[in-house]
C-alpha cells in the first residue's frame, strides 16, 4: 500500500470519529439540558403544604355587593355595568412584555370596594332596564308553587346560566371553613374593567405570589380588552376574609390574546402576580406560609373512570370555587362569588388540549384549579373554563407538558427572586 493512500485512510478515520464524538457531545448536551429543564420544572411544580394549622390575622368584613347580574354573552356574573356597555378606552394599553410564550400587562392596585358602590349609584336607573339581570328569575323561584314540578321547571329556566349536569339538583357541597388548609389555596377573584364594571371568578395559588386562573377572566377576546385590576381573596368565607392580595401584573397565553388564533379555548389560561407583602396580610406570625398547590401532567391511565375507588384516589378530581349562584335543595341561592362550593368527580375524556369531567360548576367557577389528591400531595391538572353538556361534561384547559412548561416559564421570568435563588 502506498504511503499517500495510508494517509488518506487515517484522515478519513480521524474525521469519522471526530464527527461521531461531536455528535455524541451534542446529544449528551441536549439530554442534560432536557433533564435539567425537567428537574427545574419538577421543583417549581411541587406546591407547598404546611403540616400545622395556620395562625390567621384578625377576621375582616368586606362590603356586600348588590345587584348581581349575568352577562349571557360571556357566561359570567358581574356587578355594575356590563363590559360591552362600557365606552372604549381612549388610549390602548400596551403589554409591558411580550414574546412567543407570554403576554404581560401591568395592573393597578386600587381598592375594589369603592368602584362597586359608585357603579351602583351611577347606573341605578340603567340596572332596572338591564335584561341580563337575574332578579326576575329569582322572583320566579320565590313565588313558585309548592309543587315539586313547578319548582324544577323554574330551576330549568336558570340552568341556561349554570353548568349543572343533573336534572334535579346541584351536587356541590358548601365548604364550612374555606380558610383552612387545603381549601385556602383557592380564592375568590374580583376583576375590574373600570370603576363601573367588575366580574367575579376563581383562582388557585400555585406559588406564594402566583394565582393560576382562566385567561378569559383577565382578557376579553370579544372586546379585545384587558382588566385594569384584580383582587384575590384566599379562602374567602362569605363576607369574611383574612387577607387579600392585589395583583400587580398579569400574564396571559399569546394564543388566547391572538385575534386569529385557530383554537384559543385550549390556551384559556392566565396568571396573576400578587404584591410582595401578600402573605404578611394573612398571618399574625411572619414565619407562617400560605399553602399552594402543585401542578403537573397526569397520565390518562390515571384518570380513566373505574368503579369502587377509594374517596381520595387520584382518579377523582376536585373543583372548589366561588360561583355567582347555586341550586341547593331545589332553591336558587345567590352567592355573589362569596361562598366556596366544591365537588369531586370523574374525568370523562381528554382531547384537543381540553379535559371534560362529571362535576357541577357555575359561572364564577371560571379559573378554578382542577386538582387531585394523592399521597399527601395536591396537584392541579387543569383549569376550569366553561360549562358543557350532560353527554360530554363541563370542561377546562388540560395542563399537558407544553402548558406546564409555559407556566414554569411564567413563574421563573416574572418571579425570579422566588425561583432563581
């Protein structure tokens, strides 16, 4: 063999192994980055569950809000003026940050009590004419005959506003002590569009300053309008509260805001960032910490309905929230988004980024975390967003890996001091 042929073979051999080695390094690097990303995600998604009862601050009372009305166009309850009746803002509000995974808006921290009172005074005459008011429906129930059929017939008239999946009753349970763990990870949301319009919803703490909720609670696609302020009452019990969190920023999914989004319903999620001293308002002892739920992907095989399961098996999911109304013992109760109702049930299906379940809900439940309990861990697997029908069930956004990693990104980028230390 000639020398130059031997040299060429050595060169080819060297190049081959260099490329192979480089390829191995890249593959290993990607694998390490993916593993590190999953490890970071798993740390963020854990949640926090105290092992003792919390020492709350003094109980406070907040003002009762009258004249609850129903916005049939949006399937939401509100106080004051309906969003579509408000004048358009004179100046468009621009996001303070935006990329392919989040849209961030700044929020004001105004008090939520004064706007309602002003709205009720300013629009008192308009409210009498408002066809969306549910007062007529309430009167029907109050004046209904004692016949069960007459009562149920009137309840059916209300059901176009509700997400009740049975024909005769609301299966949810009132939570007597919502300020106790783990219920106080859930809270009532008051979303203000301006001084004359406030809507009610629910949110779930997934961090000490982070409230996960529905995107439509924060940004209205029809009007292309974001809320101006958000207040979160963890574990609210009617008019009694033990603290409140004012939102300073909110994050929504870009696909929910995008006008030409092909399937916005599977991206109907958002996050409210609360003020820094939120926990200090809730506890007497500065060492106490408010619990918050974890979030993660759960496998379909863990959700397939089966018979004879124990009460707290992960195949049962739970929703706890603050609806505007509920039907209890064949009577309508106007709850004003002040009383927590909860129910557990089974998953019917998961498809197209959505999850459907056999759990009663009402407007006001929007934004509730859909969670399950397993081995002393409470984990959100979805966000409730809308009512459905008896066949499919009520539904929400399923937190698949893409959604969970998006929420990871929101938390790390918006609360770097909490997650990058």
